[in-house]
């Protein structure tokens, strides 16, 4: 808002304009109610000299200064100032027109009284004028030396007295005006006194309209509105808009000020921090450089590594600490100096100590232990020998993973375990290129950095669960280099961008089934099979390892709970049917927790576990050793099968029904197993006379072969002999001998071929109380690797022809 007139607002006096002019005062008072009444009562002359205004609109009662520069306008002012000082002012439509005619001006203007003229140093004349009443231009009388025209009053509609809505409107206009004055930095706060002291609503509207921050066209529009209420509403609209713009401006300025304040604060703090750091001995950048150089001096690395470090260090010293690449480069150099280049732990070559340690941690597993002792012996003789790469294959729970930790303890090396289950990204092993955000080395080098040695025992757990080729590469292909003794002395990590020697690491991979492992990867490893445990071995493992471990984990003393050998055996036979001991350990833990409850509550209990305790805590036994009693009718024979979790016994059932000689197979059988059934049936039909059967019998009876536990998928050729025996038993009506089991593949020519998994099948047979096992003669070679304890109490019958089976397995009757 303009505040030319504001200097007298603190002490307003109701002075007449004639008094002001005569006194030659510099102060222009506000229009009082009496002055407004006198002004409205005055008549407008019929003819008026017209002064065109550029970028200004004069409102009734309002005093404004104008600058007069055109010759016509200066002449008009001088002549009018000498006479009655009354002129007409009209705003130009286009301010750029230098010599406006009547068509360049609006129709509605304001009668003005010249209050004072001032001669300015630049030659222009400043005139202070006050609006009186509005008029309408009728016609131009002359335009020389200036415009004279006929005018008539521009009447205003009468205002309703005591209109509450209008009064509220005026009060809103006052409130908004005061808010704008308070928020605008260019308007003195004294202006709010002027707004408060204006009594006349009409003058208030004219006064605010004159000082609004709007265009001349919008002011002219306000001047031409005849209805006072409509004009007030329009003024309120413009005030609201201006207040919103001011608020938005303040928000922007406040935000910019906060940002600038934060930047200035950060700058000052950084400068102070820099000064303090310089006093203490250097900036963070200098400290990083110093720390890296000190660490590098302790490293025993090759000339190539030293060259790379020096080059990257020079690049790092030139970097700005604020740059994004600074952190990446620092991370790279830190990894470079923290990796254990040429750092090896000293092996313990005491072979007796190693054997003792392995025996303490694991019962059995002689083949693995023997291989470790052999490696240690050769390594003792030849110091620079490369470490072997072993692959322990066996069912879950036999101790493959824990064996790695035991081997590390026996050798005196650090232990690292990395689970490969579900690994799908090659970069997990080889690392990411350091140009990527968040790049880091592969897990191989990360593990070496953690253990601070380059020759740990490194267990690659569940290598058979690695996901093959996918969108992220092939992790198994990356393992080819890691697990190849001829290549891994130059293992290339993408983050490190140089070779690292992995040849001194003893890699031990574990797997449940090698069929999912890539053949090239399988070829690089020394495979050692770990079969399940005998009942006697499980009892020893429970007494020496599992029970002491669980007692310690539950805070129970040895004398507070006692497991007898009979109870352990019952847990093994009735509650766990597995190759390993993981389920056995869980059942032991449940029993110890039950006793711990009595100990914690201070109640009396029986320290010795009995059969009642087993049924109370573990429930009724899940497995029963008397399953073989099911063989009470012809057509049922026991077979032996291999599974990834160890060996199992299974029953082949054959039933006959009158029909047309159809063969039906059920039990969720695979294609290979179905083919074995067809071969057995066809061989039986072709050799029926040798077994005392008439050939036409096969055309009168339908044959149904079923393998129980239909929800479990079954496949493989090893059930061939069992199916032939069951078919023979059903057709000859001779029962199979109890306590007998068999396994072997058959051919159309009647030969019995060898099968795999013999050790696991023997263990399954012993768990099921089998006394006699029929095998292919060629399976004798598998017994060289089986301990005598495994086959103790079992009689083996080796056959070459299928026709030998009826003589061995079937009863005489």
C-alpha cells in the first residue's frame, strides 16, 4: 500500500483542505465524516478540464501525488491552480499513448482538487490531488491547448442504513487490511492506525481500493461499480488474494532462510571441526591415509599387490572427501589391507592329538578320519602341499557339518562355514565390481577377512542345494574355480580385481545327494560316503555326545538324570527311524526338559528314566520292530530301498483276482519301478512250468501289485527281485520266509544285477530285525568297505539267476 499521507496518522485532526493549503503544510489528513458530507454535497461543474492519468486511478476522498510531464498537462495544472483548482482526471486505457484523445481514455473519471504543486529537480511537476466525486464523460468541447469536456455526475446507488451484512463486510475488509499491513515489510505499522480511524465505510473502500496492489484496469473496474456493497465484496476478494500471496511469499522466504541457516551452520561447524582436527594432528582424510599406510607396511604381499595398492592409494589421496567415490575407494583400500595376504595359521602335526580330537567329537566315521590323518601325515613330510577338497555325502544328521569344525580343531586351524543352500547369484561367491553402489567382495574373501588367515578349514554346506543357471549367472560354475586345486591359487574376485590364493584352504563340501551336483564340479572333489549308524553306534553316540550336550544346554547335572542303555535303545527303535541322530537328540532333549521342570519346581522325581516316562513325554512309539509279522500270507515279500535320508525296508504286496490276466500297479511308482514289475511278471509267465504252474492260469487271473505308503514317491530298479518273489509267492501259494529281505535289479533273461546303497540298506535291515538278505553276486565287492560290525548277525545270500529266488525265499509248503 502507498503511505504518502501517513506521517500525521498518530495525531489526526479534522482540518479543512483550505486550511492545509493556506498553512503550506506537508501533512495530509484523513477525510472525516463531515468532510465527506460536504464533499458529496458539492455540485460538479458542467464543463471540466480533463487530465489523462497513466497507471493511476483517483478515488473520491483519496489524496494521491501525480507526476506531470506532458506540455498539455503542465499548462492545464498551472491554469487550474491559479483559478478554482478543480479539474477532471480520467485513467488512460493504454499508458503508452503519449498524446491521448478521448477514445484513449475511460468514460468514468473523478473530479479532483489540486492541493499542492511541487517543482522537481528533473523538470517534472508533482501535483498532489484529492478526489471529490465521480463523473461520466459526455463529449469533448476542445482539445487545444488541453482537453475540455462536458460531464455529468456518475450517481451511486443508495446504501441501506444499518445493514448488518454490509457492516460485517466492512469489518472483514478492515481486519484483512490490518493483517496485510502487519505481514508486509514495505508498509509501516502506523498505517494500521489509519485503517482503524476511518469512520466512513465509503471512504474506507475508496482508500483501500486506491492502495491495493492490483492493475490500473482492475482499479478502474472498482471505480465504475455503482453498488457500494458489490464494490466492497470485490475489494474483499482482492485483499484475500493479496493476503494469500503474502503468506506464500513468507513460507518460501522462511524455507530459504532455514536452508541458508543450516548451510551456514554446517559450514561454520565444518570449519571449526577442521581447525580442531588440525590441532589434534590431521583431518579425517589424512588420518585415513596414515592408517592405511601403517597397515600396508605390516602386510606380506606380492609385488603385484603392492603396485595395485600404491596406485589406488595415490588416486585416493587426490580425492575430495565429499565426493561420492571417496567412500568406495576407502572401502576398497580397507579390504585390500585387511585381507590375510600370505598369513597362515601353523598346523598341529601331532597325529595322535588329531586322532584323539576326531574321536572325541565323533563316533565312527573312520574313513573320513583316516583321510584327514593321511593328509596331515603327508603335509608334515611335504610342507607346501595343497589342501585336499573333500565332499562328505550322506543322509541328514550323520555329522557331516559338525565334522568340519572337528577337523579344524584337530589341525589347529580356523573354522569357516558357508551355507550354499538356495544360493542363486554368482556374485555371492565372486563379488560385485566396485563401480556398483554397495559393491562388496564375494563371501569367500569376506570369510577370510573375518578369520584373518588364508588356510582355514572352509565348510561349503549343502553344495547339492545350489541353484544352477539362472538370470544371475551360474553359482556352480563359479565353484568350479574355487574347488579346483590347479586353479584356485589364482582365484579372481570381481571386487578385488586381482588374484587371490585359495590353494591352502581345506575345503570340505557336504551334500545329501550328488545327483543334483554338476558332473564337472563332482569330478573336482574327493567324495567320501557317510552312511547311517547302527543301533549300537547310536547308543554310543547318545551316551558320549548327545546326552552330555543336552544336559549342559538345559543346565541339568549328570547325576540328576540317568539314561540306561535299554531306554536309549527303546528311544532309537520306537521313536526314531533315521540314518542319523538328529531326531534322537530332539527326543533326548524333550525327556531332559521334562525332568528339568521337576528340578525347577523342587518336586521329587525318579532320576532314572523308564518306559512310563517315554510314553508320558514322547507318547506311544511311532515305529514297531514287529512289522515283519505282517508276512502271514502268500504274495507279501520284504524289500530294501535307498533314500536320501538312508536305507528303508518296504513291502511288495501281490493279490490275485479272477479276470482276463490284466496287470495293475499302485503305490505312487516311478517309470523304472513299473518296468521292473512288468519284467518280473513276463519272466514268471515264460518260466511258469519250471515253477509247477500252468501257462493258462495267467489268462484267468488279474494281478494287482501294490507298494504301501502310497503318498511317498518310489522309483528305481532295485525292487525287481522283490517283485518277482512276491509274484511267485502269490501264484504258487507259498509264503515268503519271515526275517528275509532282498534287493537287486532283474533282466528279461533272468539275471540279477547289482544295485547301490548296500551299506544303507543293510543298516535298514538291521533296524528292522532282518536276519537274511539276498543280494546280487556282484554286490560282494561292496563288502570291502563295510565294517564287520555292520554285518554281524545277518546272513547274506548271493545269487546270479532269478530262478534261485523261489528256492531261497519261499516256504516248502
